[in-house]
């Protein structure tokens, strides 16, 4: 009987010796580690997403600021620079891809201060790869813009500093092209004409408002020369 008990006891000891030791308990996190927020992975943008003016999702936000633009396009692709205001005036802003007309964009900031939120992003170069809502691009004729809008729109006459800007979408689809607080800006310019040719009589000029369905405009449609996304504060 004693031999049986001794054998059983010996087996229990050997089993305990052969069992794996439990892993050591992890060291407690330091106070600094406990206070630090989790590291967020940088978003990955496909090339087709980078150059689309949009709000929400993979689009732009005013609060992303200069740092957010550099995260999206790369540190060296976004350069602080003077940007044009009109009437010969400029202010501090930034250029995206300043040496690449196909991907260049002009960025404006609140109060002309690049440490603040973005106020607007504009695209102006012929042949630009950028697009806007509903596929708006540089060079798009007014007739196509009117079709997208679903009705005629109004714009300012040409041949002055603010000539060609769309002044009213007349409650068409483009009036709410962006999610709030985004607002679409489009500037038209007269189309190129052949040497010796001229624009039709009565073609829009000056600081008055003109309708996109005027006969002279339909005869020789102006084209999109600039479009942009502006962030309009509530109220």
C-alpha cells in the first residue's frame, strides 16, 4: 500500500515539474503611456481620390489645415506661397504641386494665416487633372454645366477682374453641389476664337449679370476657366 502511495505521489511531483510555467505578468504601463492617445494610422489616398474636390469621406475639411494637406499629398508637394486675390492683391496661402500644372491647386486660409483653417481651394490650370462635383473640369462648356445644373444659371460678364464668375445657380443641382459647409465656385471664360474671328454681338461683358441661355452664349459657349471649393462658416 505504501509503495502504491509513493508511486502516485512521485507521479504528481513529476507532472508538476513537466507543466509549463505561466508567462510572467506584463509590467504596468507608465503614467505617460496611460495618458498618451492611441496612434492613428495615416489615411491612404488613391491617386483618383487625391485630385477630386469633395467634402466628407475622402474629401477635404477646413480644419485639416496645412498639416492635413501635407499628409494627403506629401510634405514637399505643399508649399507655402502668396496666392492671388484679385485686383492685383495677394495674401499668404499655399500651392499644391506648384511646379506641376496638371496637379496644381491654390489654397487659401482664414485671415490669410496658414496656421489657421482652410477657407478655399481653387483650380485654374488648363488641362488640369482635378475634377469637382458631377465631374466638373477646366474647359467644360457652359452648355454642359447648364445640363448638370438642370436649368440655366447666371454669371457676371467678362472683361473685368471678377468677370465670368457664376453668381447664382437659380436653385439648380449645383447650388448644393458640396456637403455643408462647402460651396462651389465656378468662373467662366470666353472660348478661344479663330484668328480674325470675334465673339458674337451682345456677348456678356462688364459687371452685370447674364443668363447662360442667352442666344449669344448658346452660339459660342464660354468654358470653365476656374473652379473651387470654399468653406462658408455657418450663419
